C-alpha cells in the first residue's frame, strides 16, 4: 500500500512542473515566403500557461488556435482549441530540460505536440500516424518583441 501511494505521489503534477516550461514564454514568429505563423506564450502563473497561435497564408482565412498548459489529474496537460472542434488534450511525457513532448495517442492527428529550444529559437513539431504512416509538420520560430 505504501509503495502504491509513493508511486502516485511521484507522478502527480504540480504548478512547479508548469513553471519548468517557462522557456516557452514569449512572442515567436516564423515566415516562409508569404506565410506567417505567430505564437505567443504567457509566462507561467499559478500552474498555468496560456498561448495563441495564428497562421496567415495567402488566399486563406487566418487560422487561430488557443492553447493552455495546466496541471490536470493526468499530469501536465497541453490543451489546444481550434475553432469548430472540441478542445484536445495532450499529456506531457518525460523528457530532457528544454524539450516538451505532449502526447494523445487516441487523437487522429496529431498524436504528439513537441516543443524544444533550438539555441535562441523555439522549434515546434506536430506528428502522428495517418493511414499507418508517420506524418509531421515543423516550425522554427524566432523570438520577436511584438506579440
């Protein structure tokens, strides 16, 4: 019984676990030709981070996604909300400092949302299986002073 309680306590997430992701905070931008993707993350506060991603592509309506990182019973959780879809939660997997892999294997695509520091830049990736094949999208964001 005592071992089970110790294991449960060892995996319980705390606000400090979200604070450890403070390296995500800031205003980030990636430009590829005429496509501009911006991502802004507020610094952790009270065990929560809030973010927004906006993608502007020529000839298409801008796409905006709201994001948050919170402490939930399953662990530190990244939740993405895309207009017209229910929120989707991804749980943080263990990993090295400066990298965060959030996973939801039950989701269609993506199954993983990955952030990592690339020097001064922020690298982001979504990936997952589609029809039995690994699909992915990558971004390399530069820090920008304007949110």
